[in-house]
C-alpha cells in the first residue's frame, strides 16, 4: 500500500519536460522528470485482472502515487493491492511505460528479493491502462510509522533490527549489481501486522536497474544523494553507478527512523528546498547529527550515519560495510 501522503512528495519529481520521441523499454531510460503531471481518474468497478477474478474489490483508492491509484481487494482468498496506471488524457504514455517497467523489474528481482517484496500475482495491459496485483503489506510503511509516533515508541532492539533488515536487503541487491534508486521510507513496508517484529518489504521497484544510468531514478528529493542532485537540474550525460546513492538514501531513512525524527522536520518551512545547494544540504544534515550526539549513548551509530550520508560517493561506506557495523553494535546503542 502506498501512503496517501506520498503524493505530496512524489509529484514534486514530475514536472514538464519535452516529450521523448522514441518508445521506452526500461525504467533506466526514463528521465526523472516526466512529460505531464499525473491526472487523477475514476477506475470504476474491476472484477478481474489477467484472468484472475476478485471476490471483493474496493473502488475507492487507498493510496495515490505519482503514476498510479492503489486499490484493495480479495483474490484467491488473500488480501491484495491493485495498482492501476493509465494513459494521460493528452495521450502521454510515460506513466504506463513506468508501470510496464515495474512489472519487468518485479519479475527480474523475484529471486533476489524473495521474502522482502510483494509477489506479482496478476497483471494486464490493454494499451491505455496497466493493472498490477500484489499481495498486501499489512503493517503500513515506515513513513507513516514516523508520523504516527510508532517509531518513537520502539526500543533499541527493534530499531537495530529494522536497520539490519534494510541494509541486509540492500546489500543483497548491490551484490547482484542492482541499484534500487527509490529507497524512501514510503517504499519500505512492514509486511506483517505486528510491524517491527516481522519482515520488511521493498515496494515500487520500477526505477531499479542492474547497471549504470545517467538519470537519477525516482527517489524523493529529501533522500537524494549529492552526486544525483545535478541530474535533477540537468540530466547527467554519463551513466554512473548509483548503488552509493542507495546507501545515502538509507542513511536518511535511518536518520529519520532510527533517531526518531519526524519527517515534517524535513519538509516544513523549506528546511530542504529543492534548490538547496549540496553544501548547505550537508551542513544541515551534519547539524542534525551534532544535536543527536548529545542524546544518543553510542557515538559509533552516529559516526555510521555520517559515513552513509558522506557527500563524496567514492568515500561513502558500502551497504555491506554499514550492515557489518550495525551487526557489531548492541541493541542498547539504538536507544534514545
């Protein structure tokens, strides 16, 4: 399930650019800025997808992302979510291409992310609408967990487990040559209703690539690594390895979730405006870490976070090494 509040951040990335003249075969070929803003739509009743019937379908969206409406239903006795993308009224199909790419990536990552991503249960494409059915994460996303106070209620053991789980998944992806490119708190889900005691899932994998790209992916601006900020202003001419940018994004995730910072701190009063320079952005992040040095008992944790949000990707810690550091820390090191 995608958080309704995600729309406010996701749509920031979709601003007007000239239309591309050739069909798009893979998300790595999509620029971050698409041709039009997303237009909400009424999907009506849906009784089946890909030949598989629903025993129940709720036609009121439970979430809205930059490229889709998200619905819920019951298929084959299990609760599912249905992502529906459509062609824009002006004929623009870039959102459709993104959803088609998501289906491709879900299939490619099925083995790598087994147990850490929703399963692709059914899908279809009629040329003007793409529909994707996945099993549902019952515990909500980490973004909501920071906003509703759940994150602050956790003990050090649970915080450390979440940090280990996220870094473990990302380490596995990176070992296979993949960069996820959209590791925001909104895209990390509690698979089970018991949340932190269960499994984490990654969702919305459309921007993931098994190689280099000159585009910055779908990551929300607040998680954007310095080396990718330039590509939001004018797309890079040379492809780069974006796995270090994943580590930076997870560093921001941990800074928010593990340290219990409310996401509103990042989004209110222009604390991180889109035109903020790399230097100013890093200074503000370092000031946050400085304040937490007075609150967190173990400085090794904050030193790790500093290594994860290191502005130079060549000097940034890898996901594997960050995971090893978290494993060597103790549960009480994550207490606030």
